[in-house]
C-alpha cells in the first residue's frame, strides 16, 4: 500500500504481482482459494477506493479480469464463492464517489452479465446490489446503464436467476418486477433447491422466502417511498400479483404478506405534513383498502380465518380518520365484503361483522353536536373567508349527511373512488388550515355524520340488498297513486340480501344501532337552540344544520327489519319480542311525528309514513286478530273521551302532511278507509278519518 500513496507517481509493481499470483492460484481447491481471497479481496477493497483514479482504475480492471476468469469455472451447488469474490465491486461502489470509477464498476458488471450469465449463481446478489447502488446515482448515464442491464437480465437471462430483489422507481422497473413474479410462478422448483442460506427454512417455504416475498416486499417499498404515480402503479401490480398467483400461497404466507400490506396504513409511516397525509389517505390508503377487500373476497376460504379480524380492524381505523373519503370507503368496503361473501359466512363471522358495525356506530355518533358551546359566549366568523364560503356551500348537505359529495349510484352501491382528490378534499384542506379550533371539531363532526348515514345505508343494503328499499318506496308511492290499496310490492332483488343468513339476535343488534342513531338525530333536530348556536358559529350551509336524513332513514330501515321479521314464519320464536319492539317503535314514532310543527320536517317523513301505512296494510287479518297489537300502535296515548283541543291541533298538524304523503288528499283518505275495513282501529283513528273527510 505504501507504493500507492504517492500522489504523482504511484508504483503499480506490487499490485500487478498480486493480480498475477491470484490468477495462477485460482486453480486451487475452493477451500484454499477462499482463504487466499480473504486477504487479497480486502486489499482490492482498499486499492479500489484509492483517491488516485489511475490506481483505482487499475484495481477495478484487474478485478474484472480475475472475475471473468473465476466465473468461467462456474459454481457448484451449496457453495457461495462467487458472492465472496464479487464483493469488492460492491464495496468500491459504496465507498468510492468518483463518477469515473462508479461508471467503470457498472460497466464491468454489465460485461460479466453479458458474457458469463449462465455461470453466475450466488454472485447475483452482489450484482443486484451494485445496480441498486447505481440507481441512486446522480449521473444519468450510470443509472441508465444499470437499468438496461437489469432489464436484460430479467427479460433474457431470467432462467439463471434464483432470486430477484431490486427496488427501482420507474414504471419499467415495476413491469420487470411483475415479470419476475411470472417466472417464480412458472418455475417454483428452481427456488426449492437447498442452499446454505436456507438451513432454517422448510423446503416448502423456500419459494416464498426466496421468490415471492422479495418481490412483494420490494413493491411495498416502492409504495411507501415513491411519488403518487409510481406508488399507485406499484400498488396495482402488487395486488394483481396476489390475485393472479394467490392460489399457490400457503395460509401462513398470507399472514406474512399482509403484515407488509398493512404498513400502508401505519400512522407512524404516513407523511407528517397535513397536505401530504390527506393526499396519501385519499389516494393510496383508499386504493389499498378496496384492493384488500377484493383479495379477501377472491380467497375467502383461506383468508377468513387469518385475515378477517385484521380487515375489520382496518375498516374501523379508516372511519376514525379525519378524512371524509377514507371514512366513506371504510363503510363501503365493509358493505362490499359482507354482500359478496355473506352467504359463506359462519355464525361466528356474522357475530364479528355485527359487532364491527356496532362499534363503528357507537364511536361515530357525533355527541358533541349536542354538547358544544361557543367560546366566551360569543359568535363570530370561524374561518378565513375562502374556507367559510366553501363550508357554506356544502355544510347543509354535509350535516344532512352529504347528499351530493360522493353520492351512491342509482342501485345503492357506492361509487369507486378516483385517485384525484374531490372538491370535499379541498374543503377538508381548508378546514385543516383554519385558525379557529372550532373548524377542526366541526370538520370531524361532519365526517361522523357522513359515517352514520353511510352505515345506515350499509345495513339496509346488507339486509335487503342494494336498491331494494328504494324500489319498494317507489312502488309503494306508485301503487298508492293508482289507488291500488290491495297491492303487493314485488322487488326482484329482495331475496338477494343477507336477511336470511342473519339470526334474530344479530338483527336485533343491528336494530339497536339504527334506533340509537335515530334517537340521536331526533334529539338534535328537536334542539332548535343548539342548532342555532352551531349555525351562528359557522357550522351551517344555506340554513340551520339538521339530521333529517339520519332521523328518517334509520327509522325506515328499522321498521323494514321489524316488519320483515314479524311476517317471517321461520322466526316464530322471536315474534313476541319483535311484536313488543314494533309496538314501542311505532308508538314512539307516531307520538313524535304529531309534535312536529315544521313543514319541511313533516315532509321529510313522507316516505317513512307511507312505508309504515303500507306495511300495516299488508299484514294479514289473521295476524292482526291474533293479539291486535297494531291497534295500540296507531292509537293516540289518551282515552277517546280525553280528546282535547291540543289533540285536535296535533291531528290538524298531521293533516298538513297529507299532500306530500300522497299525490292527493283523496288517495290518502281511501287508504285510511281501507284500513278501517281491515281493522277495528278504535275511536281515535275514526276521529282522524272524520277530520280528514271534513278537510276534503
């Protein structure tokens, strides 16, 4: 080394002799040669990093010549001499920052691949390590050469590969990784051969450890490290590989795989800047969530035991985030998983599903809407003008559970999200940067309102199948307008729902969620003072906030479940409880409705009342005669002789709903008259009918 220290005239004599000695001793047995190379290789590590480029160039070129000679001999199975011999190239690439030397190392490796690929065995690890280091270089020519050689290896020399693991940040690299996946699938036996590195790996797991896991892990690295377009492509390819080749995976392989996948949602790994974090949740997390559910559906039999709890936990996590689109996606994915796989669910899985929905319901009820109080008793602007303007344009619909932001399709199924942030995300960003703490609270409350309505729709779609309830409402109204009081509502998809797979206790659990949501919305809508305070504080749209959709849709879904159970001959054991629940729900609902004074509030109950009237009408005479419970449900809570001016006023209020309830007051009168022919409804309903006749 002393001969090489001269900055102007280093002497190469000793180095040249070391190269010659190495060349002539290469024929020794491998055990002897490996001991010799331990010393010589360390010398080349130091010489190759010499600050004098002439010395380093000589060392790298000498290494190239020795390596070509060494690779000609090939390598026996279970030996790793190539890896030791090529390690100096990797060391020089790591330590020497000279562009000339780095370029020369890459070219030497490329020449070895082009001429000796068939003989390379354990040396592939060093080769890909060198290309990995080259990919992070600032010199474009070095990066390009490394990538071209890598592409050549994958495309033309893949039969020589025993493992491929090279993270690159280009679309072409991702394409090559997918090409490697096809190779692993086509030649799994090539990965099962024993090597010294696999002493603790079972033979059946070697294809996973040496083949599948490196590919999927590198894709996960791309997802977690790269920009949006590249990570989106990496995410797509990763799940394509799972869907295409997942049938060859063992159950415990899936567990390892999803430990990697769920890192996408790891809070500790998400970007710290709020804007980047919102983009990550809206795009990458959202995309991954739907893809996970697709994979789970495709391989349900294998994954139900190992992945279901993790999926439910991940869906629960999503709805807890302050990101509207991700929260919506959590409920939509829950719906997709249950509707697509519910027929195959066991009783235990259904219990877990109902518990998951119950937990989401309880944790997303926006209790702060009823308890929030303005700071210092004053009201004022709560956001910058731009944020306030955007909030004003959507707040009414947001608190009314977001009618227009990411609506469901006409069949009730959720739209698949796009990778581009929606307008609501812009509002969300504006809220996150607002100066006042109320804005952050209000944004979170709006998201909880969204989740509540989405969950109500999810339960309705799960139990009765998407769009069934809407079709039923439309046919109810159409039949009433035709004066067809003796009609049956025929909905072709009603038997496609999961109702028949749910036990009565599970349905009661869902019903409790719906009624709790209904009562909260009812309490909020009745608290005019609190709504006014929120409106003045900035939690508003075109008018004071309300939860009318949550109030009516939750009760409507609950009534559908109860009436369906009451008419279900297979649930006779639960009829007594169903009857009591139905009595309580209907009595409470009608009593509340009679207290309403707002015309818009009464109009919001139109479809709900029509549903109630129709369901009662369709109950057979035998069921009504047996117990006569519905009489009590429809009666007012006072005796006939106790009718007062207050009761008359309530009935008059009810009458004002009639034009919205049907196309005309006459149709409703005929409906009610038809009821009289079916049931002895008592003096109160007759009184209602007489008052209705007078109005007509």
